[in-house]
C-alpha cells in the first residue's frame, strides 16, 4: 500500500472528476480539490498545498500545462497530465514544465495507480537530489567564509594558517556556536574596523 | 498572239520612222545584195564556228549547217523582199523562237546581226560608191529593217523568259505544295492523336495510324464505313441524327469544342476519349476532322487522385475522430469502472461489465489503428537487433497465444560473403515492433493449431544496399492471388474483425525504413511475408 497523498485534480468533464475523486480515494489518497478548469486548480492549490496534481490538458480558462507551470513556480510539486491528445507540441510544453507523467486517455485505474507510484518515487528522488545539491552549495559557501575569517585572523593576530583554524575551532567550542557563525562575526568585525 | 505581235511590229516601224521610201530603198538594194548571199552566209557560219558559246547548239554537224545555211538564205531573201505583213512577222518570230528553243544565247544573235550589218554596209559602199549621197540613206533603211527583225527576235526571247518564269513559279509552288503535303502527312502519321476525317454523311475518309492504334482497326477496315462504328451505344444511334440535324440547322453541338466521349475499339472495349471536331469545306464539299485522344490512363490517374484525396480527407477526419473518441472512451471507461465497483457483488452484472470492457477495448484499439494510419509517421532511428525486436513483439502477443499450440523458430542463413546474417539494422524500434506484431498477429489468426512459425534471416545486397531479409513463414492456408495482391491495401481484410489497416500500416512503416514488404505463397502453399530492411537509412 502506497502512502496516502493529498491530491488536487482537474478535468472539465464531470465523469472524469467523479471518477478521479472516487478512484483516488479508493487507492487510499485524499482528494483535497476537484477543479473544472486550470485557473480554479491554480487558486485551490495555492491555499490547499497538495502533494500531487493530476490534471487534464485541454480545459477552459487555463490549460493544464500552464496551470502546472504556475503551481510549481515557487514550490515544485509532482504533476501528472491526462489527455486525449499527445501531439508533439503538447509533449514539448509538458517537458518544459517539469511534468513527471503524461497519460493518454482512455486510462484505467491500474494506469493511475502505476503512474502515481512511479511519479512519487521519482519526485522524492528529485527532491533528494535537489537537497543534496543545495547542501553541497551551502557547504561550499561556508567554506569560503571560513577561509576569509581565517585570513583575517592570520593578518590581525599574526597566526599561521593551522593556528588560525584552531583558534576558530576553539572560539566555536567555547561559545557553543557553529564555526560558520563565528567566521561571519569575524568578517563583520573586520569590515567594521576598516 | 500574231495580232499583238504584228501590232507591236507596226508600232516599232512607226517609232523608227520606217516608211515607203525605206521600202523603195530596199527594192533598190535587192538586186545588188542578192548576188552576195553565198559570201554573207559562209562568213556568218565561219564566224559562228569560231565561238563555241555561239555554236554549241549546232550539234548535227555539216548536214545541219547545210540546212541552216538554206534557212539563213531564205531569211535573207525574205528580209529584202518582204512583204512586211503579218505573215512575215509571224515567220520571223518563229525563227527567233527556234533559236530560243535551241538555246542560242540572245547576245550571239545580236552579234551576228551586227556582223551582217557590217558586211552589208561594205557591200553597199562597194556597189554604190562611198561618195554617193544615196549610199547612207540606203544603209539607213537597211539598218531599220535589221533592227525591226531584231525587235521580233527580242520579242520571242522575252516571251520565252515569261514562260520560263511561269514554269519556274509553277514548279516552285508545286514543290512547296509537295513539301507541305509531306509535312502534313508526317504529322498525321506520327501524331499520338487519332485523326479521322468523315464526310457530311458520316462516312470515314481517312484514318491515321494513331487512330488505328487507338481503335484497333486497320485504316482500310474503316474507310468507307460510317464513323458510328467507333462509338458505343447510345452514340451509335445518335450520331447520324447529330449530323443530319447539323446539316439542316447548322447548330453546332461539338464542332470547335473538345469534349470527353466514349469510344469503342474493335474488340469491343469502351474507353474514355477526348474528341475535338473541326469542319472544313473544300470545293463545296463539307468534311469533318475529328481528333481523338485516348484519355483512359488520365482518367484512371484522376480517379486514383480523387480516391487518394478522399482517403486523405477521411484520414484527416479519422485523426480528429480518433482523438475525440479518446475523450468519449475515457468517459465511458470512467463510468464503467465506477459501475463495476458498485456491482462487484453481483456476478451476473460483473460478467456484463466485463463484456462491455472488452468491447470498449476493441473499439479503442480500432480507433488507435486508424489514428496511427492517418497521422504522419514520426520515426527516430537507432541501431536495433531485428531478432530482438521480433522476439519482443512475440512476447507482447502472449495473451493472444494463451492456450494455443505454437512452434516458434528462428533461423539464420549464410549468404554471399557472410557466414551468419547481420541482424543489426537502423530502425525505429517501436515502429518495427509494431510491424512484426501485426504480421505475427495475422499469422496467429490465420493458422490452426499446431501452428508453426519460422523466421528466416538472410543478409542480402539489394540495389547496392546491404540489407537484411526477414521471411516470416507459417503453416497456414497461404494467400490466394487476390489476397496476395491486395493484402497491403487500406481497408482490405480477410478477417471478420479489424480495420483492414494492419498490413497497410506495416507497409507504411517498412517503406519509411526504405525497406520492402511482400506477401508470398511459400513452397508448401503456406503464407510467407518477406521484408527487407536496409542496414543503414540513407
């Protein structure tokens, strides 16, 4: 059994809305919003914070691909498109908006089940990768700051590099603060002195 | 002629002032000059003998000269004696004409008269004495007489020139007429259009070689017959009525316009032809020229084009339909699944919903097949192992194979320069898998258990391109000749189910791979599909 997800769905046809609501519930998910056009979907998603969006493409007001783009702009969430069309242009647009799955109608319960499982798994992997990349970026940034603080200590206190680093470590331990924070303080102080 | 000539002569007489005194002077001269005739004549012919251009018309030797001398003697006597009447003029003109006909250059005639004039003046001086005052008057008269003779001769030469010009003109116009006729005949005989002329009763007068080819008759079989023989009913009956109505009313139905009609060949085949008729009147007789072009080939092409346009339109409609059908099918599917959930404790209802599901899946597949056939092919080529593609296609048919007894075998054959075939080809794996799936699906549908399917691979060079031949043979009933010919046609099917597009899709895909696909009956009468795929797409 997969985990229960908060899902937002949109389709301009009532049968599909009923079907998705019932089927997703049956699969153990929580359908938090059922929209009949793209604009409604975007509005509802901004307050409901779904974990997955399943939407038709061709809908009045705003189509599913554009809606997905707006929803994911600030806070990326996985999107599954379901459409009767699969022409080249639509596929290209879908790829650009980071859509994770594209199902061609008519679909059955099994198609949905498999797609949801796959998409959530992939999305988590993506998120993990994103997190990892962010962490690495931060670590790299911190290292630069520490290097700068070290060079301030070397200049002001006449220490060599190893001693400057040890001094930083010691202050961090004594003050019970992260080394990067100590480094920032030193850099700020140095800037104030100049 | 003579009348005109004599008048002309008289006119010149007046012009040069010939009068009675001149006639009297000549009478005076006559007795003195006649005795010198032999000398004058021999001098005349001696001089001619010295000039090849002047004597070239004298071909009869001494005998002729003797005769000519007599003529000249007579001419000289008559010159002096007269009388200068119409008969005289006519005679002189004939003499001139004799010279014309024997080809004597006019200039030598003038020269010889001039020489005669000189010799005569010598005689006159000799006879009458240079100081004699009448001497010059006598000479004047003699000169006038000679000039008058020259005028007649000149006239005969002129007449000849007119005639010669007329003859030349006539010859020239005859020649150009001949050339025109030859040219026209060449056109009529070599043109691809049939050209038939009929008289106003409809009787065929000419029938060119192209018409022979088009209608299958030899010209002699048609000439003299009514042109209606070249038309099928109802034209046969109507044509005579057309002609008589045209004769009476002059109302044109076809003349001057081309139009499409039916023609009838000797062997009874009716064909489409384009006919244009023009009317010609020669010496009050009216003819009609019909130019006939066999357009059955063009018609066929037009029909094919129309058919393909129709197919294109259907295709376009079907693509739209197939797309829209997905929405409808989706709604149906959604409702069906929800229904199934609601009736899952009622076995009879479940049985029915299952059947609906199967029918709906069939419908879906049909729509997809049509859509696939109608939409443009988008292939992405990569190096594929064809054997692997076939095995994958075979595996995908597992549901259809369920419960069947099937022996599936693959064989690789050596070929020239290759011990084992190269199975790697540049192909779109999805498209080719689809092709193999369609072929194998047909095989399964056509064969009864136990089914034997053999796949044979051979490397071949086809039109200088290294290719792979794939032969898919089974132990089914094989193709009859109609099926073999039409199996790749759209909407042709031997199955009671299906769109009849499966094999057409195969052909489309294989040809998009620059390959070929054919249906054959194998050695034991069973069915064989033979495909070739180039190793590389060019």
